């Protein structure tokens, strides 16, 4: 993929080492978790358990695991060479892909986007991100940028749980499943902590669950 000429995109000063922790702190602490709609009791209990597992893992291994996962993700993105990369703003103990990608010099020529989720119709779309801390929130209270609509060709999908067959446990509202079903040409890359792995039968994927093409954890890369 040819690099974007420097003159065609605005040059922004890099984040300093003192700014990045603030950026990371904001990403993890100011976001309120939006509970899912009523679901089957088994799925609800599974989500609660996986939240506890993930929170405990990050509390004990956060910095080291973040560096390892960022390294594997960088390799995957270098291979995929997206023209526009769809990110996500991290909730709770999710991997902070936004900070990781901002720190990857190979992604400087690539356009970035963040999702906007609508609670009224449970749909989402992507907006171009200028790499500055988001100043707005979507209808679910998640930080979002105010850029024009974007059409990413690769999207990072946060996983509360995942299976080696490529299925994902999310928060139950189906935003990503619906968006991916409407954009079958897009490459979905799951991002998860290794402790979030589930057996296929344990997750029991539903007909509407959209499989992921690649899953990246701090332990490596899984291509189902």
C-alpha cells in the first residue's frame, strides 16, 4: 500500500510520555459501562464471570500484557495494511487499542475511525478520528469523535470472551454483529486477553453471532 504523501495530511505533534498515561487513564476510567438488554440467564451469568476474570487479569498483568498484545497487533496490521482502520474506545478492562495504534509509527499514514453507537435503533457507524482525545459521546455514553462518516476496511473488535473457532462474547446488544453483517467485505480482528478464551459449547454461538477472521491476544495470533 503506497504511503500517503506527507503534504496531504496534517502533521500533528506526537503525544509525549507524560500525556499518554493521561490519555490511557481517561480511556479506562471515564467510561460508564452500559448494561446489555435482557438476555438468556446463561449468557448473563457468563458475561458477569468473564468481566471478573478479565478485571482480575488486567489488575495483575496489565502493563506487561498490554505491551505484548500491542506487539502482536502491530504485526497483524502490518500484514493487513488497512487503508482505514476502525478502532474502539476501551471500556473497563479492555485492551486499549487506541493508545497502542497511536504509538505505532507504521500506522501514521493510515486513516483511523471510531464507532458511534445509537441506542434508539441499536446500530452503529464509524467516524473519522483525528487522533485527538474525543470530545463527544455517543448515545451509549462512550467517547466518540465528531469527524465525517468513515468506511474502514479493517476493524478491531473488543472481546469479552472468544472461542478458537472465531466467535466472540460481547455485551449483548449486537452492534458489531449487525455492522459486520452489513459489511461482509470488512476484515474483523478480535482483540482479547488470553484468559477470556471459552470453549465453543460454553459460548454456544447464536445464528446472529458473526465470526471473526483473526483474534489477537497477548500470547499470540489466532486465525480460526
